[in-house]
């Protein structure tokens, strides 16, 4: 029996207009899950759209159980090749998850300083997303953990993980990732390296980065 793959994207507060071509695979049964306010409630009385989008991004395994692999793709990325999902799932056959390294920085602290400097310079894009978030408290908490070595950073617009990553439904990396987005900040690139260090999943990095790779555009 072919293994099953759920490919999810979501957009709340803006139109979901990414382009995805039909996939071809002799190995995997692929399901597309494209979510916006016409499909699921925006829950505007409970959440900002950016936090609302973290639910399918980090908790698809709980919201839509039963798949062997889960792929997240930010709504700004297109799927233009009919075999790209087949290729990226095959990258994850011998590990629990795959991520892209960050294309410009390599630590949580450098990412925090970069975002803070642009906010202070009046960058409206980052002001709208992260001003008022507890990023300083977050990074300080991570640095206070003597077991954490701050030498990795990932771009979280695209990633894949298997059901084995979340085999413990009560305590796992993905559930804790969502918790840190609620506790500290929705700048999820800050929390992922720390949680990978904490949970120590078997993972690997994909070739290229989220902007230049052989899977997506």
C-alpha cells in the first residue's frame, strides 16, 4: 500500500492565490489541503490571523490524523513541477523531518538582532508582524539553557515531517513549537532551532534554500 502524504498551506487575513499543479507519484498517495476563511473559520475572536495560521502549520498531524507524511508550504510558494512532492518525500525516507537552512543567517541570536534592527529602522513589514512580541525574553530564555548551542537557523516556509516525529501525541516537537509561538512570539524561526536541540529528532537539511531549490518556486 502506498504511503499517504498531506500537503498543507493556509492563509488567513489575505487571499490564498498560490498555484499548485497536480502531482504524479507511483509511490505516494498525495492529498492537497488548501485552507482559507472559505474552508475553515478564521477564529477572529480568539486569534490574530498570523497565529491562526500556525495551527495547520504545526498541528496538521492532530487536525488531520492518519497520514504518513505532512508537508507545510507557505502560501507564497507555488508547486510547478508534477513530481516535486514525490521528490521531497523521498528525501525524508530515512529521517523524521527535513528543513531548509536559512539562506542568510545561522543562529537564533543573529535572526533576533536582524529583526529588531529593522523594526527600529521603521520596516513596516516586520513592524506589522513582530512589534510587541516577546522576542527578547524568548532568546534570553534559550540562551539561559546551558545545553543549547546557538549555531543553527532554518527558514520555515517549507518543511516535511513523518508521523514518527509526533508519535507521542502529548509531548512532541510540533506541539511544543506551537506552544512557544503562543508563549513568546510568532516569529517561528526563533523557536525551531531551540526545540530541535531539545527534542533531538532525526532530521536533515534539504539542498538549497526555500527560495532556490529543485522542489518549489
